[in-house]
């Protein structure tokens, strides 16, 4: 007798919550971060979505009283608080009020509108809660799970981010979405990089690259090649990283929005190799491109490290002062604070500014521990050990003779391309890892 065919997964495999929020009431954080007049309707809407998403589709018809939902929808439409919040909530409530005819897509899209409303208002917990609700409401759309993972990663909640991105991989495979599959594997590779798991990062990125090439996803291929640079550099495979950089640049061309990030990653690779003289002109071009405080501070910190490697203490002092000042203006829940302080600490050691180096590295270590940034923790601890023995952390300035002519040409090309780029930096990025 033939074995029974595998049973297709039940819908609850994709709708049940991934985590239990510490025994607390789901969405309780909304009450703490929104004004009272907003917190109650927002919390009620979130709870309604979560109730709806947790039920099997066939059991949803009797969840809500249609008349009560209609009255609630009218109340929201006629309310007086911010229309950019009221209208998505009204759409959400109106759709849930349709009972068995309620559709996943408008519910999920309305949830994301609330997320978009909350982010610029620093209501991070509200934004994340509604992003998760969107992914639960439309469980067979991998990009909603991916987007939730990306947001969680951005705000330092890395274990939860990994769970959501893995869900995106599963859903993409199930529905046969190669673009979503490559995108999710790409994000998973970048997440492992941020966790300091470089081998696993490279494995996932190469899986994503194979899918992108098989399905001729040219833009995705360039982005994956780009992110493979950091993985190769951290394993000391510089020639491999150079090949990835040239491949990404060939796909990107002169006008790609990620050009600035690619230029940064290549320049930082040269810093790691001691080619400060080649990196510094590129980093100086980049340091004036960004207005966002957190991104600008990180680029300034890397530029300061290159200046220190070149022995230019005056430039290092100016750039490091500007970086620390800029960090004080940035939101405290962003990636990269620890990264920036670590770069400043390494640079200070190159100039034998031991007290300054120790202070910056300790700040980097403290921030990295709070955000579970394993790669920064490992590097900062090793750097502090070296500083305690007054050992410089950067290699000596490499001579031009040791620098391949094609690399020198690449440095000059980046400078010219950055100067000729359209107004603005293009893609806002987090140096070191971004999906």
C-alpha cells in the first residue's frame, strides 16, 4: 500500500503567534507610549485584528457584531484626532465588520498604514505591533513577514526578527515566490552577519544568490553580491570581497540608490587592510552626503578612523567631535551607535590616545550588550584588551606599492561617481549590514 501523501499545512501554521509576550497583554505597550485619547482606540483595533487572525477563516463570521463594528467605523470616520490614524483604523474596523467576507489584504494594508503613522512619531512599539498584526492578518504573503522581521531587526529585537524572516522563507517556498524567497534568505544572511555568525551569513547569502541568478533577478543579484562583501571581509577573504564589489558595481551602474553604501563598504574594506590613503577620499565624499543623524555619525566615525590611520590627528579630532555631537541628536533606538563608538575607539588607538580609545570602546561595548550585537561585543572586548596593553588596533598605513592599480582606479572612480550622483545620498543605509 502506498504511503499517504503529506498533508498540506493548516492555516494556523502561519497565523499562530510566534512568541508569547512575557505573559503580558498583547498591545499593552501602546497604552504607555500613545496619548490617552489615542491609546484606547488603537489598542482596541489591534486586539480585534489579533483575534480575527488567530481564528480559522471558517470561524471568523461570528467574531464581531456587524452593527457594533459599523457604529465604531462611523465613530472613527467622524472623530477629531489625526486623520492619518483615524482613516486606517476605520478601514480596518469596517473590513472586520464584514464577518465571513472580511479580506486579509485590506486588513493587512490598514495595519501597515498605522505602522507608517507611528514610526515618525517614535511610537516604536505601536509600529511593531501593527506590523506583526499585518503579517498575521495576511499570513500567506511572505513580504509582510519579511517587513516585520526587517523592522524588528532595525530596532534591535534580533531573535524575534530571525523568527519572522524564517517565516517569510517558509511562506515564499510554499506559494512558489522566488523573489520573496531570495529576499527573505538575503535578509536572513544579513541578520546572521549582525549576530556575528559569518559562516551562516555567507551560506544564506549564497543560497539567495543562486535563486536570484536562476530566476534572473538582476537587481536582487547585485544587492546580494554587495552584502557578501562584508561577510568575506570579516573572514579575511579580501580578494573574494573585491570580486563581489566589482560585480555589484557592474549591476548597479552610476545612478543606483545603493551606490553610496557600496562605496562605503569598499572603502571600509580598505580601512581593514590598512589602505587608509585610498579609503579616506571616498569616505570624505560620503561624510557630506547624509543628513540623518545616526547614519551621518556612523560615516563620520569611519572617516575619522581612516584619518587616524593616515596620522592626521587634527582631521581625526574634528571628525570624531562631529560624530559624537551628531550621535547625541540621533534616536537612541537605531542600529549602529555601538559600531560608531567602536570605530572612534580604534582610530584613537592609532594616534596613541589611549584614554579616549578606552572611553569610546567601553561605550561601544555597553551599547552592543543592550542590543545583543554580538559582532560588536566580540570586537570591542578584543579591542579593550589590546588598548590595556597599549597596542594599536589598526594595521600600519599600507604603502601605495602594495595597492593594486585596479583598486586605486576603483577608489578614484567612486569619488567621481559620488560627486556626479543625483542630489541626495540615495538609499539610507546602516553601514556594516543592511538587507
